[in-house]
C-alpha cells in the first residue's frame, strides 16, 4: 500500500508539473498590438486587412499603396486624414494605387 501511495503521489506531482508548464506565459520583446491595414484606392484609403504588396500596386499616386496603423479609421478615410495619426508603409509598399480590389 505504501508503494501505491508513492507511485500515486509521484504521478500527481508529474501531472501538476506538466499542467502548470502548459500555462507559462511566453516572454517576447514585441508588443502584441492590433493593427489595421489600409489600401490606396486612388481616391482614398480603404480598410483591407489581408492586403499584400504582391496583390499588385501600380499606377501613379503620391500616397503609399498599403499602410498600417494601430488606429481604427473605420472602413475608409481621405488622404487629408494621414497627418492626424501615426502610420507606416506596409512591407515594401511604395507610392502607388492598390490593384487587388
């Protein structure tokens, strides 16, 4: 009976150790921030969360093809609003219109 208790206690400790390690927080240098991706339609910026540069950026425009921000600007916004918040060009996006709509 003593051996059974030792084995049971050993199994319980092992299960608890694995259980607690499964919930260990991952430490990372990056902050997990929600971002919004907008594409240049030629007349304004439109929300398109799955936009990629490989979808096609072309034509002439003084505004970046795809931008990313942590500010929710709704489904679309005008070029004039670009100065009102912080944004970055997405991936290798350059001034052009988005062709993947």
